[in-house]
């Protein structure tokens, strides 16, 4: 297996895929639960996944294979929390 089972689209539930309106232009952006960030197709704005949950890295035996993406996601989430506190 070359990918985390949590990222295998065969096992996605309907709630694992969701749309969020772009705050810039209102275009709907479709996220999968494991997407860290995407660009809006309407205006190009970079959007971060508001439902990103990286808790699986603590227990998943495949975490080391996707830790690069997860670590990037952790940094992005920490940056967002710092901005909210300011």
C-alpha cells in the first residue's frame, strides 16, 4: 500500500466530501477530508480545508508515509490559530 487508507477514495463516506463557498467570489470549492488546501476555480484564491483533522497521525501506522503533507497541514492550522488570536 502506497497511500494512507484514510486517503483511499474507495472508503470515503458522503460526509468526507463537502463544498465550501469561496469568501472572495462565492464559487463553491469541493474539498475531500484529506485536502490541506485548494485554489478556488472561480478566482484562484487559496483556501484551507476548514474540516482538516490531523489526529490520525498520532495512531495510524501509515502516518510516516504521509507525514510530509500532514506536517504541512499542522503548520497551516497553527498559523490560522495565531491569526485568530491576534
